[in-house]
């Protein structure tokens, strides 16, 4: 059963329809992809799922429970964590403190200071940021700041992790190590983790995702495995002429 | 849903109406209801509403088009009114000529100047910096008015249009001047609405604030647009000032206070809706006139009807829907390494503070300007008053400095603390009550923050302005709050640990130690999970919420902590004076100035409160110099510094948002032997300076992906040109 | 946000009104005498001899001084107070004192000759006396507010020094800016305690804590306080200070516990005169300033005393500095509804201008109405309002500035102040100077120029049962904290200038004992708006 379901979500801003009857479901133990051209509504869907935006209509279910009306923090406590496309790191705080804020809020037991620090270091270690733990995030390169967000999200011990373009700002090597990390995380049954990934880097998406939803003009136009999606004519039409046109075909060709 | 209104609006309106009816029944003055009285109250209310609407229109226009809420709107009006007086009355210009010069030339020039010099740079600044700078402009303009046009004589501005004739309405008469003002105010609001909604420049103006880059790509020139807005806003302020001056008399503080009513009116229109803002202003005028005419709040609440504006603001804040957590407003900072002050560094620092205080007051430091002598009662008295203010300043550090929530009413919180202490301790003056004062002030702070914490920070800032005003209008003047006529001291000397601090030297040491303890407590608080969490909600509320931090609750807690600190400080503050006086102590401008100074000091730093000794320090220094050697130019300089210093320093935040103490610390910390990190940071910065500019590199070889990112970051556009939801459906 | 400047003017006005409304406890005989205030009176008498003795000695000094006895003779012996009025006062203390024939012994010896001048107390050297003038001037919001007070004291010092000095010494004036702030005001008291002999011309509105003033040690270390010859005392702690002698006398009972009824005196001479000579059926609106509780408490006695003598109050609406002119339309409407013929403002000149302008704007028939306000309207800026204020009555308790030929003290003041229409506080602080001068001269006559100590000044001032600024002001009794300013004169704005209407003869004040009414009021319960 899907751990996270967005059912028939409609999101209107004035006259603009950002999401038009979009339904997405995410299964545990898998990385699910969400792709689409710029402005297709991917980030809007993330915002609806995490509670930053109340949908005009439609429902969001987590683990079978309707959470459409639940607050952002509440959803986080239930196990939904995310990163942001446009960075939302705590720029004034160090990388270490960014993670500590999450650890302190999401590990219920009254841990000692030292225990919090240990967990925070562990999370930073996972994303490979040990050596910049003391650096203010505002001064880190974009890619590293994204990794801080990832570490911070992981520190929430999520059951669903929503990643909004984690690879942008990273070089190829870093991107592939992130992909590796994601696959490891979802594969570990102890984590009981599902990942929903928004990404422009098609090779990355095709490499890690088990299922892919394709969003265009707020509508889901295709769902399936990477192979199925790449073969879909509607998807090809949607990407035609866009920035990702070439990227999409590079992905297919590979 | 009724009439398509949100339930919160309907409920609040219903509660307000029912409350008003009950209030009316209980406070009915019993004066005869005649058509004349009713008419006078009605059109006077409409006229006042029209004047306030003019200010509110200016506020809304500037806010919708530049995103900056202009606290200086009233001060622009004050300055313009004085300038108009100078030209028209003092220099005998024709009124039309003077009006054209002030509203048509001076005001737009001032607006454009402000935009180019300051406001344009505030686009990406935090709310704290934005508001601080406009408040600083306000304080500076008022100070300038005070210096140019001294208060040694009363001035009057004649009515712009004739007031001798008018429309006869039954037993009373509506003079042409007022009718014209009402019409003009509505016409201005309508034409501004038309300008913003229906014209090309208006569309560009609104587009620029929503998405500057996108608007620029579509051909709007953001700088031209923002200058136009500021010119317009400034003209409206000037016109409002000139029209209201004949009604109130030319007095800077009185004229400036009008703007607070305009804040409430603008908030009624949710800061962006012009027609609603005008309706709000009219409603305020009618409510105030009619309540003044028909209601009697008893001898102890004589001026309560003037608190209509704060109350309306409060109702609006309650009725507004919860704000969405905004994404994409993360501030950028310069500092490379985050470093906590160690607990032992904090201790040493506090020791140094105490030592310095002892040495200074003992006359052991020789500055070679005058003979050092132990401080007399005079110096100690000034120092005590200054230190008490510095204690109040400490309350702003967690609130403004870390959580990024504004509070313009620290003195209202302090006064509340003093009030609580007075009720608790009575005449015993035992210092052991002081912690309890803190505990009781905390829920008060929470209560104030609760309605506005759901909203954007600006509403909280406005709420505190309303709080300060409402407290000084309703709460503090009440005789049972502070028995003002009592002869002698209301606040006797504090007794603590068996010692009565009855002489000024002893009290000075008590204050110094208390200040050191406050600073040290702040250092520890900053190191705690609370400090981290507060900074987190300041940096990104959206991200904090997605990590499970309850944003609203966290804001309420930080207000409570701040109120507790301010309340405790208030006990010392009141004890220094021996009295609390409602007129003097709760003047909003004094609160504004205190907040400005702390902000300019670098409000995120625990020591920032010390800047509140600024004024007494330089006043005292000037007096000392005058006595010692008559260094005239220096004395004059210091006097002017006291008047203009806070404003100028706060304006410096445009260029250095982290404040003076932070910069001093950067210079000073590498000297400390154990601060390797500080030396490394300086070295790294120097190395960075030697690196060639990105632009030069691009000429010789293609950009690497990292450089593209660096360019994007510097341009503030990062990876996408479309950062905002809702406008993102078109493909770029 | 408070309108400081406005409140300040208002407070000043109130202090002045309070002063003029002030009454002596033993005056009029209606109220039981306040025992605590009597006590120092007696002891003073012991020190100084009886009242008339004090007067005599003063005259001696004046004669000794280079100021010349002519001044004195004119002032004291001549009719500047109005002989008729003096007779009316007949049997009260003050009347006696004033009416007493002045002894004019020609001095033979110069007290300064053959004396080794000493530094007898703090602020005194062998050749100077340092006085401190403290006034609210430096507030950024209202710079220059009470600059007039400082100018007044400086003018007085210049005058005294030009005439040969005081107690064989020159006067040096120290300035302190109390900046409309309680802390700076306390600092002023501390500074005076350390550096000056006495305070002269104090015009500070926030004298909330006078403990430093009253317990300041003298050169011997006795905590007797600094003599404070203040102009206004707005706060009860200042009003009830035992070392403060305000030339505008406080009108309220001291000590006062802070709540409950308090005995006050009120000057109603001008209203009485209006009833008798202008409009026998006086009824109308009294505007009560409501910015602060203290502005209400200082106004209500006058409203109630008006009612006591038969003025009908149709309405007593509250107003403030924030009240726009258009809002005065409401008060006009009350007058319309009641067909009022009386309009009295308890506020400043600007409030009266707004009120009258609005009446004109409303097409209200101002002709049949007696518009009246107090000293606050006696300003050049009131006249600048032009035709609209024509006909307004105002009353004061000293001879107006244009009557220089009728009083030499006034002539000196106008010569040295260098201002055609000085603010009232300049006159008040000059009066403080003269008060101090008179006390010092008394001491010099008795104990010589080296007898000058703070204690002697305090004793001297406390023994002063009648002082009238050499005939320029209404006489007042300084031996009690609560006392009387019985005199008044009424002016009316005619052709853009203040014209004397009563008493008709220039140089005269009406000092009838009936001018003062005594009331007991509980302030907080009085005003209903």
C-alpha cells in the first residue's frame, strides 16, 4: 500500500491552475520520481503535500490517514520531510546546527547534549559534510547547502522524504553518490523509507527511480517505470522544445 | 460563509459589533441626540477619516509596489508641513506656489532620494532591517524638524481652501475645505487604484514587487518603478501633512502620531487593498467621533476613545487568515564560521564589564581630557538610568536579534513589569519578588504575541506599536495602575541579600552586576537549543515547520522570554527614577529610539543592549567637556550626535546589517590568543579578495558550472528564474 | 505617542493657574488651617522677627544696595497694587503687610566695606554666588521649549551684577537642561547640590523625585536641602517640597497622600468680574484638557469653583493636543444646543485659536459669547491668529508687559530681557531671581554678607509672608506651601492687541479677598467628560 497518496489535488492561484486534478502515490522502499517541464507544478505539489499550501480541492493521505488539514509541523512529526528547490537552509547557523535543530525536535527521548551531537554528526557524515560542520551554511556552495538540507531532512527520521532537485549544484561525482545514498536508504528495511524525487537530471532520475510520475501543466500525463515513461508520446510532446528536451532524450538513449 | 467572507472575518465583525453595542449601553453619556450633533460627529469623522486615508493610501501604494512598509510616512508629512509653513507663512509665498513646490517638487525629490540612497537596497533585506531603516528615517526627519524649526514658538498653517464658507447642513455647516479634502482623498484613492490595476506602469509596479527578475525580463525597469512609487508615496505623505497641519497645529510629535492611525487603516485593507484601507480610515474616523460624542468612559479612561485605532488593528489581526509560510526569503550572511561564545569567554567578558564599570566609576581611568575623579551622585544617577535602559535593551536580543520578530514596545513591557512589581512588593521593595515579576510578565508577552504570531512579521511589529499606544492611552494613565499623585517615591530602594541598595553607588554596582548576569544568561541561551530554534525560524520559517518546529508557538515563547526580561528590567528602570510617569516614559518615540540603537549595535549579540547608554554617555561627556575646557565645537558635535546619532546609526544597517558590535568584534577577536579561527577567517577573506572577479574569468574561457552557480547566487536568481509559486505556470 | 510639547505647555499653564488660584489656609477663614504648614511658619518668625520686621529689613537692604531706594519707594509705597484693593483686603495678613507704611531709613554704612568676604557655603566664594537655572529645553522633540526661563534668570543676573551685585558678590549663572526627563531633572538637583548655592527659575515639568533636592547636604554636612526658587511646580512631590518656593504658587494642600479629597484654592475673580460686568447670566462650555490625569486634576477645581459662584456649566468636554480643529465642532454643537454665552478653555493658546476658528467655520455667532482663557493665551502667537481671536478675554496676575512706566521692576525686566513680548516663564524666573535677591538682602542686613548660608536662605524664604516682585506681581505668602495669589487683571484682544479692560487704571491689579474660593475635591471622581 502506498504510504503517501495525493488524490485529485487541484491548486489554483487566482486564475492560474497550478495543479489540475493531480494524483500521485508513493510506495515505501522505493524512490519515486516526479518529473515535468519547468512550471509544471512539481514544487507546488510538494508544498501541498508538506502542508505549506492548502489545496483548492483534493486530499492528501499519509499511511491511510487523511492529512489534508494537518499543519506543517504536524506532518513533519508524522514522518514527512523535505528539501527545497530554492534553498531554505538556516543560513545564519552552521551546518552542524542546522542538523541539530532537526535532531532536537524529532528524537523524542530527552537525550543528553552529547547524544544530539552524535546523531547530528552521523547525519552530516552520511552526506559527506563532516569537514564543514562548523561553517555557516550561508557561505557554503549551493551544492553543499543542498546536502545540509538533505542531512537535516534525514535527521527528522522521515518515512517519506521529498527531495526537490537534490542534484542541482552538485558535480557528477557528488550526484552519483547522492543517488547511491538514496538507494541504500530505501533499501534498508529498518528505515521504512519512501522517497519522492523531483529532478531535472534525467540520467539521475532514470538511474534511481523505480516509478515515475510525469506532470505537465498541473496534470499527471503519465505514470510508470522509467522505460514506460520514456516511451510515452505525451511525455515526448510535453518536453518538446523545452530546456529538458535534450536531457530527456539523452536519458532515453542511454 | 456569509457574503463570501471568511468565517474569521464574520466572527470577528460580529464580536466587535456586539462588543461595541454592549460598550455603548454601559458607557452612554446621556447627552441629547440631536440631528445637529449627529451630523457634526458624522462629517467630522468622515473628514478625519479622509485625512488618515491619504496617509494610508501612501503606505499601501509603497508597500504593494516595493514591499517596504514605510514607518516614515508620517514624518515625511511633518517635514513637508513645516516646509510649507516656512514658504507660505514665514516667507509669504502664495499658498498655491508653496503647495506646488512642496508637494510637486520637494516631496517627490525626497521620495526618489530615499529610494536611491536607501530603500532600493532594502529589497532583499530582512524585515528587521527594512523597518529599522524606515523608522530611522522617521526619527531623523523629526529631529531635523526640531533643529530647523525650534519649538520656541507656536506655528499655525492656514487652511488650504477657504474654511469660512461651506454647505449648510441643518443647524451646522460643512466648510468647503473639509468637503474638498474628503473628495480629494477619495479621488486619490480611486486614481491610485486605477493606476495600479489598469495602467501599464501600475501593472509593472505590482509585477516588480512580486517578481523583480521576471518583470525586468518583460521590460519593466525595477529602479524606475520603485522610484516612482516612493515619489508617489512621499507626495501623498506631504499632502496629508499639509492638510492635517491646520487641524492639529504644527507640532512634530502630534503630527507624526497620525501615521499610527493610518497603520491601522492600512492593516484594515490587509496592507494591499486600497479601497478597504480607505474604508478602514473612514470607519476609524466615524467610530472615534461618535464614541467621543456619545460615550463616557468615566474619569479614569478619559482618553480611551483615542485608542480606537489600536483596537481596530487588533481586531484586523485577529480576523486575518493564517499567513502562508513563505519560501524563498532566506537572508544571506557574510560570516564564515559560526562560533558560539564559550561559557568561560562569557564569564571573562562579564568580569571585564564589571571591572570596567568599577574603574570608570572610581575614576581610575584617565582619558587625559579631564582629571579623573570618582563619580559623584550626578554621574551615578545618569549611569543608573542608562544601565536600566540597557537592561531593557537585553530583552530585544533574543526577540529581534535571533527570532527576527520586531517589538517597538519594550518600554510598555518594562512598564508592565514595574506595575506588577508595585502590586507584588508594595512598600516592602524586597528584591526577591523580581523573579516572580519575570514569571508574570512572560504570559503577558505571550498574550500580546498570540494573535499576530500566525501572521507575517510586519503585523507583529504593527501590533507592538498598537500595544505601546493602547497601554499609554488606557493602561498606564489609570490611577490605580500607577498612583501618579502620590507624594514621594512609589518605588523604594531594592532590598536584596539583606542589603538595601539605598545609595546610588551601591545601586550602580547592583545594576552593573545585573547587566552582566543578563548578558551571560543571553550567551548561555544562545548556546541552547532554544537559541538555535529561534534563529532557525528567523532564517526560514518554512524549513523550520517542515522539520517539525511549531513556528507560531516558538514565536509566542520568544515573546514571553523577551517580556520576562523586559519586565525584570522594568523594575530596575522604575526604581532608578523612583516613579513611573505615563507621559514621559511610554512615549513611542523613546521606544523607537531604543530599538534603533540596539539594532544598530548588532541586535543578535548579547551585549547589544549596552548601546542604550549612548545618549546619557554623550550628554554627560558633553557636559563634562563644557565644564572642563569649553571645547565648543566638540560639545556641539556631541549634542548633535545625541539628536541624530540613533537614526544615522540605524541607517547604517543598510550597509552593515549585522551591526557595530559585530564589526568591532571582527576586528578585535583575532587579537585574542585562543581565537585561531578568527585569524583564519581574516586570512581567508584576504585570500578571497585577491581572487579575480568572476566577470574577468568569463572573458578568457567559458564559465565552469561552479562559476555559473556563483554568478547565479550573486544575481540572487539561483537555479530558476521563476522562484515564486503561482506565477510559474508559463514556461520561461 | 504623547505630544510632549503640547502637554508641557499645558502643564505650565496649569501650574500658573494653580498658582493664581492658590490660597492661604488662614486666608478667608473658611477652612481649618493646615497644622503642618503652620509649624515652620512660627519658627520662621522667630528667626526673622515678625512679618513687618522682615519687610523693613528688606527695605533697608534695598536702600543699602546700589539699586537705589527710589525703586523701593515707588514699588512699596506707591499705589501700584491699587490702594482700593488693599483696603478691601483689609484684615488679612497679607493686606496688612502690604498696606503697612514702608519705613525708609537712609542707609549710612556700606555692608561690604571692611568685610572679609568668605566662601560661606557651597556655591559661594569671596566674590561670586553661583545659582543654577534648570529648565526643559533640550528635548529633541521640543528644543528650546523653556529657554525663556534661562533667559529670564540670565537677564536678572545681568541686572543685579550691573547694579553692583548681591551680598557684595557677583552672580554666576549655571545652566542645566532637564530635557523633559525625570532623570535629567534629578541630575539637575544633584548638580545644584554640588555646584550651586541655590536653584533659581526652575522650570522642569518632571520633578517627580525631590528627595535629592530636600536632603542635599550643605557645607557643614547638614542635610537641609538646596533652596529652590522655582517658577512652576507641576508635580505633587515638587509642590510639597519643603525647600521649594515657587513664584507661581501651588494651590493644593500639602502633604497629600495620593488619593482621596484634597483641599484646593481657586481664583475666580475674573469670572466674578465677568458675571458682574459683562454677562450676569453666564452659562457655557468649559474645555478640560485630558492628556494626563494631572491636567484634569489641575483644571477641575476651577470648573467647580465657577459653578460655586453661579456660572452654569453646559458641558465640560475633554480635549487633548491630538484634538483636531474639526473636532471642536462637537463643542460648538454643545454651545448651539444650549444657547451658551460663555466659552472657557482650560488649555493653551492653540486650543483657543482652534475653538474660535472652528466657531467661525461653523458660522456660529461668536459675538454673543464671552470667550475666555488664561495666561496661556497671553502670547504673541495668540495674536498672530488675527481677526479670529478678536474679543477673547484673558486674565493674568501681574502687570502686563506694556505697562513699563507703571512699575520699575517690570521696566528693568523688559530692558534686560531684550524681547518685546517675552514668554511668561521668562517673567516667572526673573521673579524668582528677585525673590532670592530679597531674601539675601534680608540676611545681609541682619548677619552681614558672610551670614549667607543655605540655612539662612531657607529660613529667610520661609519667613516671607508677602512678596510681590516689587509691585509687579500679585503678592503671595511664601511661608506656607499652599497659599494665595489673590490679584488678577483682565485683558481683551482688541484690534489685534491685548487691551486692559479691568481694572481700568494701568498699573493696578484687583486684589479682593473674595477672588479666592476654597474647595475640597476628590479629583478622580470629579470629571465626567
